[in-house]
């Protein structure tokens, strides 16, 4: 269709593109494990364990945000390149987010968590995936359908990660 097509013009005039905040997370790898951070009391999903990451600031590239958030939340840096794993939508902090996930090797040092977290641990990603059953996800979500959907999308992303890492 040409841009002068009247039908296309009507659709374009009435179509509102979806708007998403942008977020990045990192599967930080060390010795066959990935880093998870425990959300602190008073934060969204308090007490739950998640990948380090957060919102992409205006003018910031998603990979830059992933590296920045990793340092801010854990004190750790990525040694070398980040590889993009996936992209999915999530409902966080009262907004729709488009979340990009990356994987990379951990640099030297031990995690030092930020005030947003009260724990850090290295976990076997295969064991983590086995743990994320529908029943566990439903319990984590506490009846909130948006959280249920979001955590299932995280599980799907973990499946992508495991395939990319040669673990599935």
C-alpha cells in the first residue's frame, strides 16, 4: 500500500503505539552459576530472588544500563562482552516494562549488595529452572495475575538462557 492510501491513513491516525519503560537484567556467570539478589523489605517483590538489573535511564543504551545496574546492585562488573539473551514484557512498579536480558562472565570480587537488596547468592541455573514450577510461581505472585505472567516470562527467558549456555 502506498502512504496516500486513505485506509492506511485512517489506521495510522487512530493507532496508538504501546509505550513501555525499558529495563535490563544480567545473567552474571561464575563457575557454572549465576548471581541472584534478594529484594529487601519494603521493595517490590520483597524477599524474592532476582537477577541484578533495573531501568534504563533516558539516553542510556540497554547494555550500558545492564552494566551500571550490576555495579550499583552488586559491586561486580562484567569481564568482557555481554550477549543479549532475550526480550519480554513485565509489569513492574505500576508500569509496563520491556525487559532485555543479557549474559556475561563475572569479573573478580565478591558481591556487595546495595540497599535495595539484603542478600546475594550464586545458584545453579538448571536447579533454579527446576524450582520454577507453576505452583511456585503462583505462590510467589500471591494471586496477582500480572506478577504470575511476569514470572512465567522470566522462566521462559531462563529457558532461553539455558539453551544459549548449552545447559538445556
